């Protein structure tokens, strides 16, 4: 016997899949002295739109600026996105793709039981990246890659914005 769907019952509809916006992000950090005056820069591109971000700090390190660039780029996004992040920092890329799970398992200690440097930045970056679908790509710095060169210029603007 075939049971017909009563007219008052809405027919089951397949779930609507809303594609996440696709964003490309290039980030870089710079430091004049290490530690010293530092800057970070990020260039974001999505759907024909672009955004430039930069800033700086006194008495910081290059690694902190590399992390800050990615953090600020992700924090600027208003909804969940599909992201490709290009960085010339193996510290950032490997930290997020290879090291972070071990640090978390060990309570933010390195393999030799020392505190992870910049743990508060890694924790913030980890929380932000979980809001998105992120692919990490390394690009050689100062090799003519247009996105990396632009992020580098923004990081240097960040240094200049702090002054000396």
C-alpha cells in the first residue's frame, strides 16, 4: 500500500549548502632588531575585494609579528570562510600544521618540557582558525611573489607606524 504524503505535511527538502566565502591571505612580520621595533602586515583578497592591514609594536620579535599578522587577518573576518594563508614563516606554518597538537597534549610545553614561546598568541591563533577552513601554504620570502611582497611592504609600514 502506498502512503501518500498528506497535503498539510511539507515535503522533505534537501539541506541547502551555502558555500563559504573563499579568501586568500598573505601575511608577513618584520622586526628592526630582534627583539626590536616590529611590524606585521596582511593582505586579504576575496571575490574581487581586497583589504590591507598593518600595525606594529615596540620591543617585540619577528616571530611575534609573524603570528600577529595571521591573528589580525583572521580576526578581521566577519564570518566563517574557506581560507588559504600564504606565509614566509615556517615557524607559523609548522606551528599550526605540525607542532600545535603536541604542545596542547603536553599542556603548552615543548618536546623537551619547556614552555612554548608565544603560547598566548598560539592559543589565540588556534581559536581563530577553528572558526574557518584553513589551508596553510609556505612561500619563499623576498622571491618576487606579488602577495608576499605586498604583505612585506605592509609589515614595514607597521614598523614605520610605531616610530623609533
